[in-house]
C-alpha cells in the first residue's frame, strides 16, 4: 500500500493544480493515510474474474445501448452572455496569462 | 389547518382548483423564510420577487393549462442550474457563477407549474454529511439548532423540516438526500440512477449522482417524482424506459410484498435509539401483513471504502474544470498560468474538497489505478450481485438511514473518516444504482428524529413508494414538525 | 559506423477531422472559420452540469474509416477521460477512447520500388478536439493569450500505425496512402491546410541488425507531406549524429520548425504527465451491432486500389493515367462522368490530365468549383469526335467554357465556330484564294506541290480556322486540275 507522506501529497497537489501550504500538506498526509488505510479492506476481497462496474445499470443489464444524437445543429450560446461571466473576457476571447506558443 | 401544515399535494390541488392563489401561497412561504431562516440558515439565495411574479402568471392560467405542481413553492439545492440565478455549489470558486441554461429538472418543474422560491445550502460540491462544508454558512437542524441537519442536501432537508417550503430538491451521491432527510425528520427519495436527468446538475461523482425530492410525505415524493422522472436527450445516462403514475399507485395492496432485513443491519456502531426505531419499523411492516425475510449482503461491509475510492476519483476529474479560465473565481491573474490555476483552486476550494481531489487523483494515478480504482469497481460489481441475489427473494430491503441521529455542529469536522462512516447504510444504493427512500421512523430520547430506509429494485420506485406510503398510513412520525416551525 | 549502418523505425499517428455538421458531443456547428467563440454551448465550453451526448454520424464515419483500412471493429468500445490541465481544454479532461478503442488491427499496403509492404494499423479511436489558443491579434497580446472554443469538441479519429515504417520516404508514402483512403471514404475532407488531417511521428534509430528499439522521440504537428518528410529526415539524421558523437537520444517531444528546417525540443514545456485515464461515466459504452458493421462494410465506397484496377480494365487506360486519375475520389468521379458522356475514355483522360488539372492548378480551385462540369467536357469531346469542331478550335471552346460556364454546343453556335464541311462553301473559299493568288495557283497547276500547304493555310485563314482542312485540300486540288 502507498504511505501518504507530505512529498506524496505535494506531488498529487501538483498533478491536481491545487497549491497547498506546508501545514495543509502535513494535515492532508495524515488524513489521507488514515482514509486509505481504511480503504485497504477492499483488497481482502477476492475479485478474480469479476467485471469492473463503471456504469451500474449497464453492467446489471438494466439499460441498453448508448444513446446517440442526430447530427443536426441545435444552435449555440450568445458569446457576449457567456463572456460576461468570464474572469477576463476581451476581443471575443477568454483571456489567460500569456502561454508560450 | 394553516398553510404551512399542509402537504405539497394539498397545496397544489387546492391552487389548481382555485381555492388558493399561487401568489398568496408563495408570499406565505416567502414570509416564513424571512422570519425563520435567519435561525435555520437553510437558504443561500432567496428568489422572492421572481417567484411572486411567476406565481401571478400561474394564477392567470386557465384551469386546463394548470400542471401537476401548479403553484407549489419549491426550493432547490444550490447545485442545480437555474438560468440567470447564481449557482454556488456551496463553494467560493463558484460564488459569482451564474448559469446561462436551465437544468432539465428546472424545466420540468416549470412545465408542471412549480414556483422556485430559492436555493438551499449544502456541503461544498455535495461533499459532506453535515452541511458544515459550505463555504458560506452552517445550516442548523430545525429540531435542535446546535445540531447539524446532515448533508450534503442539509439546506433542502432543513427547509422542508422547518416547513419553509412544502418540498425541495436535493442530490444524492452517497446518501446526500436520505441522510439529511433522516436527521431532519422528513421524507427523502433517491430515484434509480438514470430515472431523473442529471443535465444541469453540477457533477460530483457522475456515476453515482442522482436528483430527488425532499418532502413531508411519501405521497408528496411520488407527486414530485412524477414531474421529474423520464428520459432526456441531454443526458446519455438517462433511462429510456417509461415512468409510472407513481402518485396513483400509492394505494396498492402491500400484503403480497416481501421485505428483506439484513442480518447485520443493526450491528456495530448503530445508536441504540436508531436500533429501537428500526426494530419498531420492522414490526410495523409485519403488522401490515408484509412478509419479513432475513437477507445477507456480505460485500456491503466494504461499501464505504469502495465508495470513497470511486467517488473521489470521479470528483477529481469533474472538478478539474474550475481552473479560473472561463467562469468562476480567478486569483493571481498577473502570475504565470500555472500559478494562476493553482492559486485559484487553492483559494476557491475548501479543505474537504481538496482532500477528495487529492485522494481521487491518487486513486487514478499511474501505478495505483488497478489496485484502487479498478479493484473498487470490481467490489462495486460484487455489491451489486449481493443486492440482485436479495431481490430474487424480496421486493425491498429495510435498513437504517443513518447509524445515529443528528450530531452536534463541530463534532466531526476534524475527523473526516468518522464523517465518511455516517454514510454506511446509504452508500450501497448509489453503488448499485437502486432507488431508496428515507422515512421518518421515530425519535431519539433527546427528541431528534430518526429515519429508516427502504431500498428497492431498479426502476421499481412504485413498490418503494407504495411500501413507504403504507408505513406512513400506519405511523405519524412524518406529521411531526419541530417547534421552530410553529413559531 | 555510418548512416547506412543504422535502421530507422517510424510510427505515425494521424488525426483526421470527421466531416460532420456538428461537434462530437453537442449540437454546435463544427464548421471552420467562424468568429471566435460563436460555436459554443454549455457542453463544449465545459459549463458546470453539462453532459456529452454522442453524435451518431460521427460514429458512422469513424466506422467507415476503420473498415477502409481493414480494421476489426469492436462491438463495444469505451470512452475514457484523459485528464490534464490546459486553458484550451475546457473540462480539464479530453473525452477519448483508451483501452477499448473503436477498431484495431488494420493494414495499409504500400507499393514500394522493392515490392509491396504491409504497414500495420494498431488502432483507430474517436476523440474530441481541444479549443485553440491565440497569441496575437489583440492589444494585450504581450501579456495574455486568448482562448477560442469553436474547435473544442470537434470530432476526430486518431489512426495509430505500428512502428513499421523504415524511412521518412516510406512514412510519407504511408501518410499519402492513408489520406487517399480516408478521403475516399468521405469520413474526413482530409484538408491538411485547415489542419483537418495532421500527423505526429514517433522516430527512433538503432544499429542495423539489432532488434531492440531505440529511444523514441515524438514529433508534433507535421501538417504537410513536405514538412513530414523534412522533419522525419532531419530527426533521423540528428539522432544518428548524436549517437555517432557519443551522445544519447532522450525520450522527448520535438516540434518541427519548417523555417529553419530543424526540430526543436519542447522539453521546457513538458510537465510530468499522468493522464489518469478512466472510463467516462457520462457516456455509456458505445455498442455497434455486428449487423451495422456488416452493412457499413457492404456500403463502403470503392477504395483507390480497386478503382485503379478498374479504370485500367474497364476503360483501357494506361496504368499511369489510372494512377493520376485516382489520386482523389473527386477526380476519379470527374473522369468517369466525362468518359461516360463522351464515350471516349482515353480522350477524356487526356483532356483531364492536361487541360483540367492545369486549370485546377492555375485557379487553385477544387474540381467542384470549376465552371466546366464533367458532362460539358464530355460534350466537347463528342463534338471533336463527330467532326463538328477541330481539335484546335476545341481548345478555344474549352477556354470559353471556363470563362462563361456555357455549354460547348452553345459556344460553338454563338461564335460560329462549327467546322465548315459544306463542299460548296469550301469551293467558294478556295476560288477566292485562287483568284487572289494567281501566281501560286499557276505554280500549283505546274505541279509544284510545295505551295499547296501555303494555299490550304490561306483557306483556313479566310475561314477563321473553321474549314475542314482535309476537305479544303481536296477541293483546292480538284479546282486547280479542273481549271
């Protein structure tokens, strides 16, 4: 099993794009270690040959094939209305800090 | 009987007939919110003025055009999108986010003639069991203001318990409708996964989330489900099969039905008062002529572990879109992109959300996926099999809803695992996708409500509601309201 | 060791945009060139609560492409989330297919000088495109970038080859073949200039005779066949030189800079990637019934190779002509229509390969945009074959058809260009020439045949080129002899 130390937490935080303070990293490390320790109990289960469930009703055979959509335009949102809610709108675009091309 | 004591069914029936005006009803409940909510804290946003305007429009409708929820004030958990109204999800990161489109359930409520009166408080992004994880304020349990209302739909449950609205919508990913319903003494229904569209419901864990009603009776839950249920071309996971006239099927005979009681239902960690209420409920069902059978659900002991691995994995992905680019909070905007994103998410998310994002990121990360995520998916299949096997013999399974009545505010905030374990009886229905309902089932010695829970077969909400209704015909727990409601 | 002591190993990944009206998971238009952020909706800009619903047409087109490259189509394929952060990725994940793709195990046969070679196609999967980051064209471009989500959610298929390609030339030929096949299926318009058909390459080298693969370098966004060939060639040389000078190839992503004709490392921008793929819970697995696969297989259009063979056998064209005419399905169709309406396949082929393709090149138009429809060209060829106009006049008529869009018959009539084959009219012209040139007429009568060509030329001139030259010659000789 994976031990949750602060370094591990910092690596995950990096991957998840969440900046953590040192105190937070330490606190989460302890809590996640405890939670994961509890979750370890699922390892005791024999799941050989058991198909993983990602869509409960499908795997239970209760819902059928994928619902598909016809290839017909249904209209788009008003750009100005959407940009109104953006943190930094301008020139019809969602502006972000400069990204190197 | 004063207005607030009446059920949703009574109110909408009378309004449709013209015996009540939608405007008067709306104003009466808006006044109650005004007077009582400062103490309860159920609401994040009130929508009084647009609601009154809407009510007047409804009053002007000819009788033939009046819908099944005509003139019924409802509140929505603040995770359901209403175009033009703020939708915070209880989070700083969406504090100022205003949706530009309606959730499908909102369209359905509007089509049926309901009046949306406000948005209710919740644990941030529905992650929590006490509503203490709201970024904005703590909602109090109307039965005891020092206790939590449960969560994550704590605002909706408290609003219905204090009779601030006759009905509200919540969402349930691991028990978030049923557990607060239990702790607040109201009826809470989680429909079968896929029975109600999720379009416009801000996702927590997409394979588990489901919208459902919180009401004061099973009859009202059936009324709302009828308006909400059904296929939706915007949600590929929504079920295509037809819905049933739930409210008309309530009176059906329950005698031929069989109820399963798990042998370990009231084992370790269950409060003695909850155990007593549960046993009394078994006796009540037996007295109605329903056969009680013992069932075993061995894999369910791992449900909490399984749930927290899967739900956090999905959440870590679902919450990636809050990056400060298109909507919502942005901080450090003059810093480089990565810093802007990292700081925005650091400032915008609360501790529980961060904790779950980290856990979910871990579960999916390279080297751990098979051992955690996929293993949990396999255990999920086993839990499903347990229920399938049980349902070969019985029509529904009876369980406690929560192992304890409402706990005190602050009691579990520093102990996430103990908070997670309060979901132990509700989580299985989410993992299997089955419908489940929490019913008021008694009171603890200190007067706090206790819920019992029925879990049904997939898409058989009818039987579930029929059983629940029969129970409520035989008991009066659901008719009790907290003292604060009477002030 | 020298260059020739190394073996090159190349695998190509191709992204082809599917020709649908709308995006992969929402009803926004998938069209190119709209003003920024005008084809957006809750789904494709990742608004909270929005859900994807799969485009049926995109599935049909992907299926067709998969079958055309001989893939086995999986009856159940699964969409997955590929998680990473980037401002042009609105949900923080891309919906793609991962461990259960749409189709697997195809093959493309290349005709090499050394014989045929099979290049294995590992997989074809469906995925959505990201938005587009803009870095210039606005006032604060020095401090900011802008995101346009019009392209976000546009449907793509990714076609991944095995590392079976052993030179940049082979890779380019594979790329061209693939483009031809996909274009034939009409799954994609394969327009490389619009970025609707683009390649990434994985390149490694190893000492000849060894079997262990060298460290591979990923080359991004090879957007034309020329760049593809240049970039791969450059990269192969770079790796060999590196190894020869005692260095070591490191696994990285490099970008080709066509201006400088070299590849540059993108390492500085790389982060530790861990895409955390997992099945997309918002989309049920995609199931395609065996019957649908069979039906699609039966309805598959004729592919380039089969078409080439048929043009040779059914129309009697030389293989070279067939090769040129099947370079696109549109051109082959143009040829077939022309051949049918003219009844003269070889003439149709000649006209198309010379005049029509010249016009396409000069005007930078597509065949469909040309003012000369294939049926009209057929009519023109028929006019020549019927002797109604001369081959020389026909060239002028073609130009006029091109300029006006009118039918050849109309132009010939309007401009009086029909060949004069009326004996009395030609006699009249010949008499005029004889009278006007008594000296030459006398020479001819005296048996000096040399002037006959000049005198026929005079008749042609007087008729503005419309006289039937054979008839003019015969008539002239008869009149001189009779005189």
